[in-house]
């Protein structure tokens, strides 16, 4: 009968080969000390954690790439909102708050005092805010 354990030159102890645990495959080394006791072996918690990290390392590049993809997608969505919510949009959507000669009032509190701030982070956009309630009204490019 063949044993279900593996041992290498660098590890003098035998590690039992466990069946696939489905979603818990990454966490099997955390269960290893208890499983090893069933086989009469002794494996420490630090060794089990080291094995868990070795099992999780291949997933790191996928996680990093996904973070960059999601961050890029979020930035594109934000730029699309900034581009579509400009002064002509504000004037067409809220005609009672965009008056002749470029006078604008807040659509929330009707305050005529509007503040302009740069958005920064290399966006080259400005946001037009109400001085009283702080709500953003519309966006404009920085070079205009």
C-alpha cells in the first residue's frame, strides 16, 4: 500500500496530501496541524502559515492587475461625469438657476455666491461649488 505523504530533501518531515477542499484550497495549510495530527505528524503553526502564503502567492499578480483595471475604470467614469456635467448641461437642466450673462445660483439653496476650485490630481478640471451648502454644481476645464 502506498503512503499519501510527500517528503523532500529540504523538509525532513512528511506532509500529507489532502484532497481538494473547493473554496478552502488556499486555507488548507491552516487546517494542516490538525490534519497532520490525524496522521501522527507534528507540524507547527508558523510552518502552516508559510505554506498558506506559498499557496496564495500565485494569486497576487491577478489581484494587482485587477486593482489597476478597476482604478482605471473608475477614473474614466469620473472623467465622463465631469465632461457631461458642464455649464451648458447645468443651464439646460436647471434653467431657473442659470441666468443671463453667466450668473449662476445654487440649485439646492438658491445662493448666488459660487466658488471655483481646482480638482487637482492631474485632472485639469475645475468644480463650481455653492459657498453656502458646498454642493458641486457643474465642472469646467481648467484652461477656459
